[in-house]
C-alpha cells in the first residue's frame, strides 16, 4: 500500500482548501506532501518557468505518491494548471486529481487534463478515492462527488450531503517538514504561512447571497437538495485554532477571516467576541455586507479587536446592483451600514467597487459618485474592473444584452493571466468622460479634497477641469500610498 499523496496549490501560499484536504488525508493515515506552487501576485503575475517545473517533477519523483491532487480555484491561472497537469501526466504514471471551483462547475472539460475530478467539498471523497487507488475499495462508482473515466465514457457520480458539522473536518496543521514552496525558480522546504504576519481562516462555508458575477450561486445550485448550504463552525474550535496559530507563529500580528460574509448570529457573536478578546487579543479583519451590518454585530466585534472591514458595494447604481449584479440592498441600507461602521470607529473601512465593465454608463457611474459622497467618513475605496468568470450568470447577461459577443467573451475569459489581471485592475478606459468620473469617485475618500469636487464635478469635457482633476488624483494616489504604509507600520509595531 502506498500511503503518500501530493497536493498542489497554485498562486496561493496560504491555500485553505489544500490544507483542509491535507488534514483529512492525514487523519485517514496518509503522509501528505503539500506544494505551494508560486505565490499570489496581483500586479505582475508570472507564468511558470522551466526551472520551477523541474523542481516540481523532482519532488514528485522523490515522493512517488499514489495520487497527485491539484487545487483549481480560479480560471485566471488555468493555463498554468493545464501545463503542470500535462507535464506530470507525461512524466509519471500517477493519477492526477483536480478539485476546486473550476472542476466542480466544469467537470467534463476538466477531465481533458485530469484522471479524476472531485466536485464540491472534497475531504471525504478524496480519502475514499485514495483508498480505492490503493485497495480497489470502494469502487469508483460508489464514491460520491467523484468524476471518473471508464473507457471513453465519463461518469459523474451524485454529490453527497453537505457536512453540517464543519468541525468534524478539524483544522489545518501549521508548519511541518512536509510543505514546500516553489517560487522564483527556487524550491524551499518550508510552510510559507509559519513566518507570516497574518493567519488566515474561515468560520463558515457558503454564502447567503447570489451575486451574478460570483460562482457561489452556481455552486449553491449544484448542491441543491444536499442540505444546508451556509454553515458555521463552533466558536470553541475557532478559538482553539487561533490559540495554536498564536503559539506557533512568532511574527503573528493580525488575523484574516476569509468567510464570504462573517457570521452575524447574535449568540455566536457574543461568545466569539468575549473569548477572542480574552484569549487571542489580536487585530482582525472581515468581509462585510450592507445587509449584515448592525449595531450589535459591529459593537461586539470592535470591542474584540476588529480593525478592518472590507464591504462590497460594487456600484452606486440601484439598477446595476439589482438588475445586473443581483444584489438586493438599497441606497439607504448601504448608507446606514456606513454610519454603523463610523459610529463604532472601525479603524479601517474599505468599500469595494466594481466599475470597469460593459454595463457601466456615464449616468450609472455618476450614481456611484453621488453615493460615495453620502457614505459616512472615514473610509477607503478599492476600485477595480469586472473579471468575467466562466459559468457565472453575468456572462450570459452581457451576451444577451449584446454588450459582448460570445467570441469576445470567450477570448476575455481564456486570456493569459497578466491580461486578465490588467482587465481587472486597469485604471484607464477609452472613454475620457468615464475616466474623469472614475477619478472623481476615487477622490471622495479624501475629506481634504471634497470642497474642490463641487466645482470639478460639473463639466468633464473642460480641459481646465481635467488638468486640475489629474493633479488632485496624482496627489491622492500618493497620499493613499503613505496611508497604507502608515497603517501597515502601526500594525507591525503592535505587540
């Protein structure tokens, strides 16, 4: 019996999915090698090099596992995943298993480059698959969530019931000699998370909302009838995980919760806040939502150590939010949520806006500007474009409204990684009025510039206004960099 398994994450040095699978396999008696294949870089993502592929193949040869699992969480780096898959299949007679969001939504297409696909939450299915590869039991046909090939026929097995007791999966193990980082043509036998300043975790699985640009609603549809989709961990286990992280990570300064929407159950929040403050007492950040932001939640979390909330608003246009993004919140609800965050003086409030996309017009962009002027200060803005993700509802909306042709949509979704990042983060559009309003929106986060916006917001075609706005915008971006460095420094100096 071969009790070795290799798991590979891509462009994520703290891949939660992979380390949860590692824990499940380890509890089942397997020795797991975790490979973090390249770090995340949203400015200049790099393709895989020959040296990095050579390091990976040498490590796989040394480990000689019964299976190699690849975490495919995003379409951005799908070309890299395919390249790695093909290289491994050509080099080793070892089954390649794909899991994650992309293979869950596109299992048959993923089988072009994989021997097996595990759909949905994979802890139990992957253990059963590795058992089957070792002993022949259970048969592939009996493993729920598995997609496999029998000759020329691809079989998709039914999905299993969702696990409601999330703590049965345990939580990831920090450190250990079984982890490797491959980056910048080098390989290091290390857990990149152990020396980090932040620890990242989730208290839940699933999202209660149905945004058209996100794959969550599609995953929820796939799991329909398989049990409760949004589930929460016990506070006791969350605190235990954080206590261990705090004891092992000598540089630990803050905690990041990656829940789609942080839990707002009153009893859960009461217990969590009291215990976190007493036993962990580190600054932490969460993702928020305008409809899940009330006095009780924010007051308790702020007392416990909440220092940063990133809240998705995405557009100031009620039409775009409701009809395009499928977001139900109203203007007054967004403004009310901003007032709650300001009332309890959350140190860093960031509002996320998705403004670079074919649905946007001058009028809808103006609505975003007007909304930002009504948000309670202080706040920061995170502004970016729309990255069309394969299989999401918004893809078909854009095609149906003749905003993008099917061919152009396919080209955008399959573009090289750097090009997709540029579409997401680019700061200029071909429309000068669009660029002008975009800069006005950016400046609303700086109280010192607000009086000047009254005159500059009038005529976007005025050359005099454009020159003045460009100067303010340059100053503001410099101010934002200084603000970031200051906040980072304050956080790093905290004990």
